[in-house]
C-alpha cells in the first residue's frame, strides 16, 4: 500500500475514533453541536485526503438528519460511522480507485502560454478581456494571473489599460502585441475552452440583500486579496462578475450551489432579513447543516438574531479584528493559507467602514 493510501486510512480512522469518543463522553446537551462540528471537520479531511467525490457523498448523508427525532438522530450518526469504515476498507483493497496520482503542477512557462492563448481566443471573438476574465478562463489563481500579466506587459508581449487602484492590480482591454503572437505560434497547449453552460465549482457563497451590494462587493475584493479565490469560485448574485450565468435555471442552480459550496457567508442586516430570497438561502444552508457564518452589518447586533441563526457565532463587520478572524476561519474551511495581512489591511479598513455606514 502506498503512503498516500496509508495516510488517508489513518485520517479516516482518527475521525472514527473521535466519533466514538464523542458518543461515549459528551453530555446529552452537547451531543448535537459536537457532532455538527465533527461532521464539518470530517468533510474537510475527506476533501483533502481523498477528493471531492467522497466528501460530497459523506455530506449527503447529513441531509437525512432530523434533530427532533431521537431515532433518526441515532440512525444518522451510525450511518456516518458506517460510511467511513466501509470507505477505509475499500481504500485498503482498491487504493487506485480513490487515490490516483495528481496531475503535475504546470510550469510557469505553460501558465504564461495559457494566458496568451486565452487572450488570442478572446481576440478571435472580437473582445479585449480584462484581468478577471483571463483568470476565470485559465483557472489560475488571482496572484498567478496578476504576476503573469505583469510579466507579459513588461516583456512587451501584450498591452492593456492600467486600472490599478488601492484595491489592487488590474488591467483592462488586454491585447496581444506582435511578440506575443510569435510566442503563441510556438505553443502546443490547446486554448482553454469556454463553456458558459458548464457549472463551475462554487467554493464560497455570499447571501445578501441588494441593499448591501456595495458591502458585498468590498467583501469579495478583500477575500480575493487575502485568499486568492478565483472569481469563478465565488457566487454573489447581485455583484457584477459573480452573478449566475445567463440562461440557467436560477432556482436549480442556487439550490445546488447553496448546498455544495464549501463556505457560506450570510450578510445579515435589517434589509436582508426582510428579503424572501435571503431567508430562503439561509434556511436552506442551515437545513443542510453545513458551514455558515452570519456576518452582521451596520447596527445589527447578535441579539437581533432569532431562530436557528441565534445558535451560531456571528461576526461584526464593523470590527476590524473580527474581519481578520473571518479571513482566518475561511482559510481553515477552504484549506487556503491567507496572504500576509500587509497585502489586505487597507481592504479590511475599507470594509469595516462600509460595515458601519448606512446602506447605499
């Protein structure tokens, strides 16, 4: 058995041992919250050690949970443990079915070529792309895209309009120069395909009222700076660049993304709790018993939370220290090491200011 399989089995067995310890030692009143936290940790372990498919299968076991029915509760718990023990046995017998060798990380030269060919593809369609459009198509991180585009600009392979601000580096109307076209002629990697109907992996879902659009936009800018999340992995339905694709079934896509997103933030304000759509999104996520952070905007206090949300630890958007905690917490959930705080300190201050201001 290879080391990767051994590590995966060991991680699963540790989760099973923790399960047994909770069931054996936790007081009755702590059993439910401790198992909810255990489930979230287990999903992260499966995602990192094995892959998204098994993590998603395990998540779907949680949908049958009913905390008002002790019999259902007991069956749900046992089904989780059974799932893990069977998975460990199957990995022992057939490790190749679960743990294929990962695709090697492309070199920087390959990544640069990918960016150039993406610009060429947009050119064929009569459009000069911006930085975020290139990032979305190539699948590179925000940092990678920025570094590569800077290098191509400095090397006179491309040209574009500098749109940088205190929010960070940005370029609009990117076009190829003759030297860039010459490099493309020497490349063999295919141009990345753009399929508007394909469903990207949404890692972060931000539920909010349209009254809080400006705050949501600033939050996205901060999280992209701090966590390097590509635009295609963020859903925020009223912010340009993060809306649903045109022509999709909105209800079906939202239902899927609300459940499958690894992280979920609810911007809570007096306006958002008056929105039917926000209440639907929050209720659906809470019912799925998955990660959910209530982020309180302006004068909304934790005392204003009611029902299931009142049981969750909420963060105050007007407090810079709590915004830093948000970044740390999301980094753990998404398995991303945040950038140095020096990179995003100004964005934190700007967001906290919006968190205290009246809605636009």
